[in-house]
């Protein structure tokens, strides 16, 4: 399968809520090290069910046309009729503000926190001075870096610094306690899409040095961007290596979900004068611009131990990442960030070839996730790991016939739609069908049982979020969709693409509304993480002749093109069954 970017993924944390056993902050770090690491991986699930839209240089916060410079669009005061409880009703694109299940901010309660020991959850900073501007967005003050201001690295993904802004009072709370100010440092992925935010909370005390430097510029700020010259982002001091992490959303409309939130545990200080200035200069008439706390909805919150590294390092250093994420790319967000390798001769499915699955991560530096990723696919769908979750809802399909081609990629046969072949909708996000391909035997297994074939239908959203629907097969009656394609499959040569006319993806039968969902990765190099996987629970049938035709056509000399199952690394698999409460 291929991918356009995760989200983180990303992504799946986006609407599929996890019920985790509570482990308090005082739990023995050494005793639970492995367990906490697995739980941490779950917390970084990206789904690119989260539609996190690209940020622009015009002063917009990330998201699809968020209300940033026009305070008429939304308010922080309920009495205006446009307050936070109404945001989801003000614009159809803001529906997540009212209906979302992964909303931010949240209360960071000790009883909901899982302690992560060791150095698996590394957030590393590699910032550098760059040109910056300042602007009033009507409800807050935003500093944007126009040049390369560096990045942070989280679990194998780089997120480039884009902008910072402030909320009064804090949006996140610690054990129910709200603080006087919160700084959000926003980072984007390689596609310019917001994916990771660092939050720092402040209480009244000594002035904040970063705000002190900006004080004259803030006093004269307007709704027109003003240059700040070169600004060093390292002056935004974290002050601690300890942090909380969870998957959340934008805290203003459109409230899109799928952001990796890292909230620094140490509360820093800010002067009353600095806080008052931040509110006075926006002239919105309010004393606050903080969204109320949102429901946790079963999400896990990870707390790093004191061993987590937050480095001030040389700008030339290359930092390996430990997603998410999302993704998530998160997403990932982790969101998935790279396409599958099209020239499949670069890798193999047989270990004896030296290019087999165990070695994929060593063949190319860009394939490192194949060996070191923690959200890899496929996995074994074990009943003991599954949580029934009715709120996932029906997978909405809206496919249509469109021009297509059949391509022999070397290890598999792929149908590529050249026109609009329709979409699926997950959590109010549309994912457009781009291609499908087959693996034999199946890559995913059910309770350890491997079936004879698996079909992957690959979709992605306009923002790069990726969703794959998978159907597994056992020997029996021929599959009707394959029957219609057989004449094309038998005549396409390796690495050749031939026109297949109009193909209707509606001919691909799912056979059931029951499905499993989890966040994973590409199943071939570069094994990028942040893919939303939906695996139909019903096993359909395919003839032996059809399976053989798919393998014979590629002429790769192997009897299989299925990656072995990967470790779940603590991920939860969700199951949707209609009618279950």
C-alpha cells in the first residue's frame, strides 16, 4: 500500500477511545517499565481520522479556515450566543467542537496518568534563530517564524516550529487547578500541517524573559503582521524534562482532532503586567481567551519520567526520533508521511534473500521505521486485545465507477483509480479511494489464524490522512470483483501499467458492517506509521485459481507477499458491531 504522508495518522486516537487501568503517579517506575512503555505507544495513536489542516503564513492557526482574525466568528463568552458550548453549531466545519471525542484542553488528573519510565518517549528540541513576525489575531497574540526555526522530534517524526501564542488563563489544568497563562508552541509536519503542540503553564511571579523581550512589540501590535527580526525560540524556556502527553485537538474552531499534545509539567512564572498586556492589546473586550476543559473520553495521559531528554543542542545535530501519534503523524500524527516504495524489487518477502522483512529497516535510512517503529502493521487481531466500541459508528462508503489502471508493482497487483472513485467517511472526515491491492496469504490474522488472501483499499484525505479498509478471504466461491479483473491481471507485465477502463469499486463487497479498527503503518517499506486500519470482520471467499493468478502475474518467484505480523506494542484494537450498546 502507498501513503501520501500521519498522522499521526494518524491517527487513530482520534475517535476510538481507550479504557485503561489506572496507574497512579506513585507507581513503582522500575516494576512497571515495560507495561508503561506499551501504554505509551497507545497514547500516541494517530488517526488520521483527525483532520488537522495546514497552517498558513497569513496568521491563521492550523485547521480549515479557523476563526483567527475575526472575533465575530466565535467568542469565549457564553452570553454572546457564540461561546464555547455553541462553537460546534456556528459552522458545519466546526462540528468537532461539539461532537468530537478527542477535544482539548483537558484536566491532567494524576489518577488518569500513566508514568512512562526510561527514555522511550523522547522529545528533543533542535531550534535555531530565524526571522519572525508578531500579529494580533483578534483573540490572541501570535509570534510566527518565517524562516527555518528548527524542530522538535517525537518518536521518529520531525515537527518544524511554526508559531507560538498565549491563552489567559491556562487552558489545561493540573488536578483541577487552572493557572494564569498558557503558551502554545505549534509545530507542523513536512506537509505544513499542524501536528504537535507543546504547552507551558505559568503562575504569577517573576516576569517571563521571553515575554519581556517581546514586551515593546506586543504593546504596539496590530492586526497587521509586524517584523520582529531574528528571534531565538530557545528563549521559550521549558524548565523541565518532565511532561504529559496525550492526543487532542485544536482548542479553537474548527477544533480538528489528532494533535500530539506535550504539556510541560513544571509551572513557570509570569508577571501580572505581562498577562494583562496580552489581554489588553487584543481589544476583544474579554478578560479570558481560554476554552473550558473538555471530556477525557477514556484517553490515556502519559507522564514522562525525569529521564526524558529535552536537549538544547547544536543546530547541526541530527536527532533520531523515538509516533505519537498520531498520529499522528499523527497522527502523526501522527500522519503517515511517505508513499510506499513503488519499485518493489528493492525488498523481498523471503528472509533468505537478505532483503526480507527483518532487514527492511536496514536497507534504506528512510525505512528505519520497518525495524524500529512501535505502531507497525499487520498485527494479530486477538479477542483478548479487542474492546467493543459502538460509538465508532458505521463505516460510510460512497464509491463510484471511475477510470482505472491495473499495475504490476513487482510484488503485487494494484488497481489505481485515475478519476474520482468516491470515498469513505470516518469521524466526519472524507478519505478518497485511490487504489487497492492484494496480499497472499493474509497479512492480518484473527486469533492467530492466517487466511489465504487480503485486499487493501487505500484512501486518503485532502490533508494527507490515510485510511485503509482491509478484507480477508478464505478459499471458496470466486470473488466477483477479481473475476471482472482477471483478464487485465493475466496480461500486465512486471512494473507495467495498463488501462482497465471504468472500474466500479462498489463491486468490492465488504459483506458485513462489523469491523476492527486500530492505528498502524504501511505493511511494506518505508513502513510509515499513522495509518487508520479498518479490517472487516467477515471473512469472504476467493477461488484458488484467483489467488494463484495474482501470484503468477508478478513473476517475483515467491509464493507469498505478506509481511509477518508485528508486535502490538500495547495498542488497543476496537471493534464495531451494529446494535451493541
